[in-house]
């Protein structure tokens, strides 16, 4: 099959200064918006509260999205050979923008696995000890040397049994690695064998965009469900969502107005921003409730000073006669 040649004539169109400035600011904002989430996980040394299926869907969607963007914007990479440095950088900002978003989410995935709560990895030690003692009592015994007393056979120590949650996290890690490998190998094979502008390559890119859209549509649902059931924010970062929710709409707009990009590249980001807004509202409500409960526990409600009558009524009653 003949590869379609590169036509430098398609490189005449350059991004507008307005779109270049907007994309640059979004690249910086995307990078900064993920930092609160990373810092919170590291500072708490725990990723408790984050759904493994949210991580799975987000990482797979991010990998599909960046692959879709590179394939559809492959012409921008080749145009750099005939463009000035400034025009080349401006043309590649769309790829850089998606790359930053995908990379930062992959870092979140790594931190989720690295700081997975230790107490949630394996089942309680008491159950293991009970299993070991039950096994020892059921094993045959051997007579001791020179004595009539019998000695139980020594069994190897029972290995720790992983919890379902930890097994799910390990399965998620394997699935993310497999998905990334498939995207890289399949895309490389198509670009090398049929070319970046051939119909099979463009179809593969569109399918990845649709796959990313489907994952994004359901990505936040496991996290919303987990947060709603637990009633706590956990390791989720509210400042991150406060920055990403409005930024997501600008993010999708800046991608949509770039030349050579179809709706499959930006629609997933738009849907993600909408669903993240729902999660943000839930987290804000739960965070406010946690603060009120904490204030009541320490005896100093927020914005309220207890009156002497209230303090007397809240204190336990004393007997009139001793």
C-alpha cells in the first residue's frame, strides 16, 4: 500500500494569537490544577477515598485521548520541518495541552498505587491467626523422641491474604499498562505501514476518541458513588476540582477551535467538566458537614459563641442532694 505523501501546503494555516495565548494559559493551569491533588495524597500518605474504577477509566481515557490527538494532529509535527520555531510551537500547543493533562492523571494513578492504604491491602491479622491455628489443630502429630507426648507437625506460616480492594487496585494497574501498550503498538504500526493520513489511521484515531468519550461519560460515576456512600471527601482535592471544572470548559473550547480536529477530540473533555462539577458540589457539601461536625465535637461551633445558659443546659445535670 502506497503511503500518502506529506503536503507542505496544508501548513499555511497557523493558530491565531488569541488561541495561542489561551492554550498556553490552559497548559499552565492544567499543570497547576493537578498539584493540589498530588500534594494532598502525598501529605496524607494515603489515597483512601479515591475509587479504583475512577482511576482505571480516567487513565484509559487519558491514554486514548492523547493518542487520538497525536494521530489527528500528526500534520502539525511534520509541518515543523517547514515552519519557523514560533509557528511550530504554537501549532503543537494542542498536543502539549492534552499531553500535560494525560501525564498529570497518570501521575495521580501512580500516587494512588504508591500510597494505597496499608490497612486496606490485607485482611486483619486475627483472621490469619485463626486460620493458622485451625489448620495446626487439624494436622496429624508425631511422637516426641524418648517421650510419649505427641508434637504437632510444624506448618509454614500462612501468607497474608489480600483484600478485594487491593486485588482490584492491582487489576486496575495491569489494565492501565495493557491499554497503554496497545495504544502505542497499534498506532505505531498504522503510521509506519499505511501512513498517518490513511483512512485506517484516521478511523483508529476516531475510535480512540469515541472510546475516550465513553470512558469519560462514566469516569466520574464510580467516584461519585463511592464518595456519596462514604459521606467523606477523603483524599479528593477540592481546590483541584475548583480549578479544573471551569478550566475544563475552556480546555474543550481551545481544542475544538484548532484546525484539523473533529468533535471526537474535545467532546470528552466537555463531558468530564460537567460530571466533575457534580462531584465538586457533593464534596463541598460533605466538606462543610465535616467541618460543622468537627466544630461541634471540639465545642466551638463555627460562627457561634456558646452562651452561659446554653453551656449550663449542655452540661450533664448534677443531683440536688449529695
